[in-house]
């Protein structure tokens, strides 16, 4: 049985925020609708209103200003894939956007919606974390900017409050000296939800030592975060296969520490080690050979 609600199409962000200020507790927000429409068809949406923010120009721009890359929450994955600014300053995000669902889903799915839905398998979240992403959140009476890892607090759980909407994602751009790699494991190569994914960016100094490293994985812990133990294991050292293997083992141990031992652990432990080894090897070994 389908859900029933009143559809609201605001003409501006202010109009949307004013409406949410009055009826936020009775309202669901839709941008791409790739998740919400499934709930609508299943009759799981109990809201009296659904506010569509997908056409708000204030949430549909991409800009590089004052050392930050700012992406509107209603920008679609297709727009991310084809954005020259993102290709230059956040190429790992462009690649991950191209892995999301089908062409039809990428044409409507949005970055803000991915954060608000807080799926553990979201491909974009690890890529945003390695860019030290901050989430800009607004309501009719307030505005706040929070680190992405403090907004998503568990599977399908965020700190978003009634009347609030994500308006922008703010990323730290990459310099030309950075390398990057994105890897994922899924049941098939296309049109599938990731069972595990990894995003990593890094930089070597003039001596070939790891100067900066940021590694994040999806679907292995209850909430997204960087794998700082593995990062620290490699920083200040010349990366080699042994060090990479040791760093990957640290990620496996961190997964078990934070998620506990489950029926899937026997599969996930060697899988996460292999995924991290592949990502770090591509980052430091193969790219060095091709330099």
C-alpha cells in the first residue's frame, strides 16, 4: 500500500526552510528520491508532507572558493562525474560517483541524500571522508557545519534534527602531488551495492616516504571513519609490500574491535585485508612504477 502525503515544491531555500520551521516534524525531504520512493511504494512513509529540494539553485552549485571545494547537496552523481572542478580537485569522488547504481539512479541521486540516508554501503562517504568533508546543515533559525563522521552516527542514523536540511558538502581539495585509489567489492561489477569499499589518498615526500595518508572504508564498521591506525603505520616510512600488508591487518583488527565478531567476520577479515592491500598497492607501488 502506497504512502499518502502532500507534495511541496518550494521556489527557494528560504521558502523550504520556513516550511520546515513550521512543519518539520511532519515532513520528509526528497532530493533524488532513490531511497524515499521505495519507502513510499512500500507504504513506509508516515509524513504528512514531502518537501522536494531537488530544484533549489542554492543547493545545486559546485564552486572552489578560499581553498575549499563546495558541492551543493542537490547536485546529482551524474553532475559530479562530469564536473571539471571535481575532476581536478576531488577525482576520487568523481570515480566513486560513477560507481553508484545505474545511469538512471546517478541522474537523480544526490550527494546530500546519500549522507542523510546514512547507508553503511554508500560509495561516496569514504571518498568524502578522505577529503575531510564537512556537512553544512541549515534550518529556519540556525546554521551549523559539522564533520561528516560526526553527522553519520550509525547505520541509517544521523544527527539531523526536525526542520533541518543538508545544504552543502565542503571538501578539502587535493593538490597535484596527491595520489588516490578507490576499490570496492560487490556481487557483480555493475548495478550492485558495495559489500565493502575503500578510498585512500596519499602523498610521498622527496625521499619517497609517506608524508600524508588518509584511508577510509565503507560497510565494515557501524559508522564511517578514517582508519588512523593503518595511516600512522605507514606515515614517515617508505611504503613496501610488507608495510602495506601490516597496515591492512590493522584495518582488519579495527573492524573486529568496532563491529564485534559476527557470522560474516570469517569472510570479511580476509576480504578487507585484500581490499586495503589492493588500494595501497595501487596508490604507492603501481603508481611509482608508472611515474
